[in-house]
């Protein structure tokens, strides 16, 4: 008996030591499989870089397959209005010139609606809490104006696209200038405007959820030029490995085979090579300042904060189907990090796009 207890004690001590030195698995079994949230991460090219001759209608086969997945929540690579408002209040930390490309000026929408970003966000929340099953054109125009004032032009477009063409006019907080902006967005080369917003409108969703973040990659380096040169040097060292991928992407894009392009950039082996030729290469940087490690740490911090925003978008919707449209360089991080969350299942993008 003494020997048996001694053996058990030794095993417990060994287990305790393993726990202290190792990591505890966080997967918690659930009784209700139906409550598992399904997350499809679609890696995308940035359509703002589309080659001459690109036709938006070439995205139709892609959108058809995404529609068949029937997402109930869609997230996009765009900084939320709350984050834009926060960074604007801390110019010493987030240089306005660095944030300007990600946080457009909302002064025109503020002038038209009388609302700044925080006030517009508050009114959006209240409006959606009492949103009718059959909204009127007046209600949709007003909500579109609120989204513009809140620095969420993609969600504004979701409302605009659900209006009949005769209802797309000024009023309810939209002046002629804002109407022109919305009309221009319909055909603008942006994955948010050409994929996410039309898909959300087609499915009857009222908004998308912006989840981007540039506070995490706001690396504080004394020599910005030296930092940039070090990373560029690292990339040049493995350019040959990356070249076939770039050439294949370019060929598919120029030929208008957008569904094939999306299938290609989301393939695991393409993702692997892309990671190795970017972040893997950076980790091989030998600069005394460790610029490569700083670059990768900033990238990973950004992804952590973006994924947290995605999780918050479906936090109150266990069991929902989620689509996250994000630059293809983020996909593997999104899949890995979201896949660690409780009761979250990552959907195979290859199966959806086949």
C-alpha cells in the first residue's frame, strides 16, 4: 500500500511539474455541437491594385459560392470608427499622417448629420436595436448616413445597395455629396465594396463589421529608413521562391479568372510559401537592432488584435456562420488563432470555393 501511494504521489508530482513547465490545453468539450460557430476566412487580393481592364463582374462566381455558404456575420479589413476616433485622440502615439489612409475624414458626414463619430456609433446601436423586418427607404437612407458619420462606409454601402435605384437620393442625413460618394463606391475597386457589401446586401444583412487594427503594428523604431531597408533586404534574399506565386497571381488576375485566383491564393501550399518569403525571411535578418523580429512581432500583434475584433463580432451569436474577408497574408494567422477559440470551427475555404 505504501509503495502504491508513493507511486501515485510520484505521478502527481510529475504531472504537476509538467503543468508548471508546459502548456495547458484550453479546449473545453461542449455538449451542444449546434452552438459551434462556423468561421470561413477568405484570403483576398487587394482589389485597389487591380490591373487595367479588371471587370467587377468577374467576381460573380466567387460571390455565388460565398452566398451559398450563407454567412450571417461578415467582417472586413477596415478600421472601426471607434479605433479611428481613439487614435485621433492620441497623435503623439499614432501619427495622423500614418493613420489617414485607414481613417478617412468624416467632416462632410458630420456636417450633414450633425454627428461626430462617437455620437453616430451610439445612434447606430440604438437604431439597429429597433430595426424593423421591412425597413423603409427613409430608414435605410438615415442608417447609411449614420454609418458614414461613424467612419463605416462599407456598412453604409450595404444599406445603399438594398435601396431601389429610385430611392437612392439625398435626404435623412445624406446630402448630394454623400450620395455621390455612395454611388461611386458601388463600382470602386475594393474587396469591401465589390465583395463584402454586395454579398451582405444580397443576404439581407444590415451591416458588416470592420475588424482591422493598426495600433498593434505601430512599431517604435528610431531609424525608420534603416528598418525598412533591413526588411527589404530580407525579402530580396528569397525573391526567387516568391516569384512563381506572383507570376501565377498576375496571370489569373489579368485573364479575369477571379474564382481561380481566390482558390489559388487560399491554398495551404501557397500560403506556406508566402509566409516563408515574407515573415520567415524577416526572421533571418541579422541587423543588430533585430529589425526582422520587430517586424514580425508587430505583424503578429496586429493579427491578434484583428482576430479579437472578429471574435467580438460573433461573441453574442454562438452557432453563427461567419465570413471574414481579409488580405491573404492574414489568412493563416486568422485560421490558427480563431481555431483556438472555444466552440469555433474553421471552415475549409477550398471546399466552399470548389
